């Protein structure tokens, strides 16, 4: 089972215009099935639809339980788009790509 | 919140309160009015308050998820203070926040099992459904106990009620119980919890009117008994109550006076005019008044306030003037049950209660009693009815003791006056022509005095007459005696003469015979 890395960067693609960097945060609770699926889905979506620099942070609430309170997280997995603003919140394991794209406002970006 | 806070203050069990709807500041402010200082409890690390926002518009659901975040949060909060009590207000918020009901329901089931595993007692709120206990059927998951709350309007006064719908593993009262939210939390007043186990005292206390004490088996009311003083308007009920209170204060006993008709200063002034000065007792703190319009709040609230005041002040005597003002707020049954609870409460504490009641029957005879009064009177140990006796163009005050349990009491209709020396019972004026009151009694009194004088004179006269007759008789007897004595003498002389004549004749006859020498 692949472990869940803390951050993941992709190299900048030379031909594409530089958009502001995206910061995405995925909250999980330990290595559950949903968490892994969510991460996998997220990675794929970012690969396919994000043509800019992006950062995925994975926060394990089991290791940092106070963040559940601080960041108001109830459902797990929860994906939060910190940048660009406005902040967007999506819950679920991100299997429904359409919804994810709409939720992240990526419909407008993809061609 | 009451559950959590009392757990901390009364049972030393730390608690967690999660609010989905109210913000923490609002919670602090709102509960301050109930006497809960949440800040202090949080500072003392006994209470964790948290607010969780769920805004549907923020969230898109993109696949499967669970509510582990909530569990983690809860877990952290519980661990923070070692909580034994958890309150969640309200779970309905989850339903409006997340659209996948299937996931929600399974998570809720998991939540309650999880809470149970952690050994905490959890109170969860939910909204009432139409026809179902909760809107979303939460009660299926909540295992052990379900309580429903209700807020109803009755006679334009709002009452809150609660009912225990189910309680696993224990017998529970199934009735609806009214409850109150007041400045020191929630109080519930179930009727059925009162049993008739209060002790009966044999001590007697004065009514404040010595002659009334005499009428009541020579000693007065029993301590801890309930006394009803009823009568029409202006018959003197409040005065009787005030006299009783005055007497109790003189004995150094604390008194609590609930008034529903007048204000404290009004009553003080009115009683002063008949020589009952209650002000000193108020000043020294022996007497406390509580004056309020009956329509100010519900019967339950009245009862709760009264019980609370009695508990705080600790009086030995309580007076309520008048109870008839409570009838408009509820129906007969409710008023009666409220009084019953009040009286039971007082009796359990050996507090003597005096209740005045305004009777309305002006046309029927003075002893005609309304049905409500009849019901209430059965709760009372002693019952005095005051009435105005009309006649001769005036009205005079009188009363009678209808009943007094446990003692022999007078059955006289007794006249009394309210003078500036207080209540005074007048002598029962029973002339040969019946009982009299008022000025007609005075007239009758003077009439009878005249009569008596006349009779005396008559008697004297007769005596003198007899005396003179006797004297006459004696003189006559004397005369008769003398006459008889004379006649006797005469008779004796005559008889003597007769005898001597006879002898003389006999002598002569013998002599003649001798001369004739006759043979006999």
C-alpha cells in the first residue's frame, strides 16, 4: 500500500500560462480506504485538470486532533482549496469527478 | 445545558457541550440568565464548549465519506476535561448539513455506540416531528431514554411541559409534567411524587384573637394545619389573616404573606387602620410579602415561585390572600392541584397555612358554597366562613366555624367588629327571642335591662305585699285566738254551771226521795 506523502509537487509545464499556485488540503483520519481513494482521485484530477503549480497537503486528524476543531472539519475526507480564494470545501472521497471539478471551480479552467 | 452544568456543580462530573446552532457567545449570554456562569466553568477546565458550523452551501459531496472528524473532535473534547457528560444540541443540524441520509444514519448509530463505549452519558436534542417523535427519526438510534418537550398556551398563559416517552431499564412516570425555566435553572413539579406521609403535630398556635382560640377547642389552630377563611367581599378575611400573621410574628416566627389583590403598602396601610401594625415585622425581617398579579404568569410558575420563596425564607406560617384570584388562570382541577401541592409542601415542613377565598354568592344564603370552594375546602383542616348579617337596616360582621379537624369547636355564629384595636369578638347575645346583632342587639340589651329592673321592682312589691298580708293574717289569728279563748272560758263557765245545776237537782231529788221514803 503506498503511503500517503505529505506534499506533492509537479514541475511547471513550460508552454502553459502561469496561473497562481493552488494549495489544496486533504483532511483524512488515518489510512482508511476512503482516505486512500480520495488521495488517489485528487492526484489524478490535479494531473489532468490543473495546469499550474499546486500543492497538496494531507492532514491526518488522528495525528493532529485539535485541527479538527480549529479548522472545523467534521466529515472525512474533506478537501479544502485554500488558494486561490474563495476557499472551497468538498467532502467525500472525490470519486465523482464532475462534482469535484464544479466544487473546485475547475470547469472554467479546463479546456 | 442544565444536565451538563449541574453535573459539574453538583456531581463533580466534567462535561462537554457541542452547539450546532448557537454561537458560544450567545450561549454564554443566554445561560447567564439561568444562573449558569459558563465562562467560569470553562476556565476551571470543567466544561468544554464548542460550536460547530455546518453550512450546506459550502459543501459539495463528491463520494463516500464518514463523520470521523466529528468523532475526533468529540474525543478530543472529552479527553480534555475527562468529561462524563456530553450534550449535543442539536443533531438535526447534521441532517440539514449533509444530504446523504444513509451515511448520516449509519454514522449516528456509530456515534451513540461510540459514546456508550467511552462511558459518557449523552443528552442529545432533536426537533419534534409531525406525528413522529423526531423529525428525522433520531429516536431509533438513541437507545435509552426519550423525553419530549412541549410549549402550550392555555387561557392565554404559556406553560412548558415534558413527558418521558421511553426509558429503558427503568420504570418511569408517563404523565406530562409541567416544568419551568427560571433564574436558577429548570424545575419540574410532578404531582404524583407527593405522598401523604406528613406528620401531624399536636402543637396549637393562637389565631391572634383570644376568643377565637377559645372557640377552636380552647387553644387555636393546629401547627402545620391548613386554614380556609372564606366570605363575600368586605367580610374581613384579610384582617383575620393579618391578625394571625401578627400573632405569629409576636412569637418570633417567620411569616410569608402572598398577596394577589393588593400591594404590600396598601395592605399594610389598611391593616394599620384596624390596629394591626405589621410594619415592624417587615423591618426586622420576620415578615416577608410577595405581591403579584395572578395573571402575571402561569399557575406552575406561581407554584414554583412560592415553593422557592418558602424554601429560601423558611417561614413557619404562610398566608395566601386570596386564592380565588387564581381561578381565572387555570381551570378548577388545575387550581386545586396547585393548592394541593402547595399545602402538601407546607405540611411536610410543618408550616401552618392560612388561605382566604372570596365567595361570590350574594343572592343565596350566607352558607351557600360554590363548587370550587367545596373542592378546595376538602384540602383544608379548618374552615371559617365570614358573613355579613343584615337586618334592621344595617350590616354587622359575623363568622362561624364550619369545620375544624381534630378538635371540638364552637358552632356559634359569632359577631365581631373591626375597631382600631383589631378584631374583637363580641359576647354572644342570646336573648329570649333569639340571637341579636349590631344595634338591634344594643336595643334588645337595653330592653332586657329595663325588663329586669321592672321585674325586680315587681318582685319587691310583691314581697312587701305578702309581708303585709302575713302581718294581717297574724293579727287575725291573734284575734281569733282571743275570741276562742274567751268563748272557751265562757263555755267552761257554762259547762261548770250546768254541772253544778245537775248536781243540785240530783241532790234535791235524793232529798225528796228520802222525805217520801220511796222505794226506788
